[in-house]
């Protein structure tokens, strides 16, 4: 069985797929999609069909139960991460999206800028796409979505997350407005109209060479087109029905 076979038919890999959720994601043509349901090993396989697998550094695969799918999930302990090779995810586009499920076990103190990163990465103001929590303190994690563009780094206002809670998070940009969704609901937005570029490695549970996360991150996806509010809600509702 090849890595690609894992995602062509749930019967081939029982207990490791989100079923209808995977179908919803793949309908929207992600450029990378990592369910992260591997039971062991050091590779998160790309289910998008683009063969952009992530290498796992230190995290234990299959050690968690990924809500709401009741599937194996990875455990990131505040010192480890997963990363791709450098990839041109998109360049000069006028729409894109980033999606992930996450649960923070605890805040990782002492990181640069008190930042705990979830998914994506940044190298400069005109290159990157990243969901991260800035200025973490106590049990509060201020979530911000950053997007590199020709006019510099754009971002949404922060939305507070808390530890020990499961979240479905989507950032979607349609060429004029960046929208941040949490659990199927738009919670923040920001006007933005400059072409976006993300042509570097992407990471899970870390960014910019550090800024680690303690918790479980799974079903991460990148899209070089936006997700509408209806599609975001369809993903979320399908997951809860899994």
C-alpha cells in the first residue's frame, strides 16, 4: 500500500480517516492537506495528491485522540514540530485560505515575543501565511492570522483562545477581506487587497525557527483560493457529524 492509497478509500486505512470531512476538504482543492492520523513514524502524508509530505521532528504520532474525529493525532510537547520542504504554495494570488484543528494543552512560556505558533510560517512581510498566538499569558492565547503580500505583512485583529479547548480555525482571503473563522463562525476581519505570496516551507507547531506549541494539531490544509463562509461551515458541520 502506498502513501497515496491511504486516502483513496477509507476501507483501505480503517480508523484513520475523517470520512466525509476529508471529502469536504478535497472538494475545495487544497494545495496541501495533512490529516495527521498516522499511528506512528516520522512522516505526515499529504492527502491532497500533491505529495508534499511533512517531516516530523520529535513529536509522537498517534499519541492523542484528534477531536472530533476519534482518530489518532500527534502530540507536540513544546519542543517539536513538523515541516515541509520549501514549496511555492502560491505567488501573487488574490485569494487563499489556511485551515487547521488545534487543542492547546498549555502555553509554552519563554518563546520569542511570547508567541506560540499553530500552522504556516513567515520569512518577511511579503512572504508567508501563519496562524499563531501572540503575547500568550496565563491561559489566554490571542489568535492572529498573518499573510505576506506585496504591500507588506497583513494581519487580522486578535481573537482569544484558551487552553484545553478544541478549535477549528480557518483564515480565508478573497482579495479584499481577510476573514478569521473559529468553529464555523467569522470572529475577525481585516481589509486587505495586495497580492499574496507564500513560497517557503510550512510548519506545524512552530514557526520562524521556534515559537513552539504544546498540544495537538491535525487536519491542516492550505488552499491557493479562498474558502467561502458556507464552505467553512460545511467543513465544521461535517466534522462534528463524523
